[in-house]
C-alpha cells in the first residue's frame, strides 16, 4: 500500500482524533508505585511516542489510557470527559492475539463487540481489511498468514470501531526489519489519513522519530524529556535533522543517571 503524499496527509489531518489529558495520575501495585503524579496533554490528532527503559512505566501508562486498568489516583480525560474511553480508544498489542478458530474477517469483526449485528460486522470488517490492504485474505484462517499480515489484521480490528485514539503497545517489535518498515508506513498512513490521536510505546528511538509528532521520554514513572519532531513526511532516516533528534533522545536515554 502506497503512502499518501505529504500534502494529502496535511489536508486529511482533520480533528477526528480526541484530545487526551492526564492529571495527577498515580498507579501503584501494592507498595510499588509505577506512576506518581503524572501530567500529560495530547492535542487532538497528535501522534505521540513514549520511549524509555524497560520498567519505566510506559506500557502501564498506555493500559490506563486504553482503560484496561484503572489509576490508583488522578484523572484521565479523553474528549473532555473521564467517561467512555473504551468507546473512543482502541489498543494494538505486540502480539496480534487472533483467534485461530475464526477466519480473518471474523477476527476483525470482534472489534465491534458481541452485541454487534453479525452481517453488518462482517461487512465493516471487510472495509477495515481493505484499509490495511488485506481484503483478499478475509476468508482465510490466521494460521496461513505471515507475522506482518497478522499484525495488519490486528490493526484492522482496532480500527473497525472508528476509534478517535489509537494506542500502540510495541506492535511492530516482533517483526523482521523490512516488514517492520512496511508496517510503520501503514500505521503512519492510517493515523494521518484518518486524523487519529495516536500514542505509540516503543523501545526503538528511530521508529519514534519516524512516526511521531512528539516524543516523550519516561524515567521512573515521570516525564524526563519532551521532544517535538518537526520533520516533513515521509521521514528520511538518513537526514541530518533526523539523526540530530535521534541522537538527542538517545543521549538523554542512555545517560548514566537515566
């Protein structure tokens, strides 16, 4: 699937995404505090990347935003309210988590929930599969798909309910290098063309610079750096400005006290 041109991306970045605000968010598991007084605002339509060392709290933060877990204290507001985040946000994990006994289109339809009309759900699943370039595989079993194709199905499942925030928890981490680049391009195209607010957790700083409008570095459950990425799309990894941003983040991330 080819990328939209830079001008197309700018035109299509309408305010379809929902703004996200975290106020004093704390998350503790027993005596261990993972996030403590976390404040963050993500404007509608922004593509934000969260980076940091393992265990710093970034995946915990993403689960709170997607309402897969509840904060110990503080508030998370999406679209100006703390209610209804499940309806507005969807998450894509590192593993595709497909049901092996359901065909591809049925796996995507699961994203609408059990209450959805099955005929309409399958029709919408095919629309979502077309968005990720897999309409021709709709009737197949997940077992015959490659790793990259399975992640495309997982992306279609996240998109089928027309979310306004897409949470991405290292969804490309298990892919080979070339497939990962292809998936980065697809994720970029989908997020920008649909105007979604997106939050990506990744250990790959180059991936963050490739995709994000803004990169937030997390250390010990708090924001340790906030880096704007004002580069034209599609991004050129070999450019001097790309390298400068990547180096600045890596320098802060790998600092002895990091």
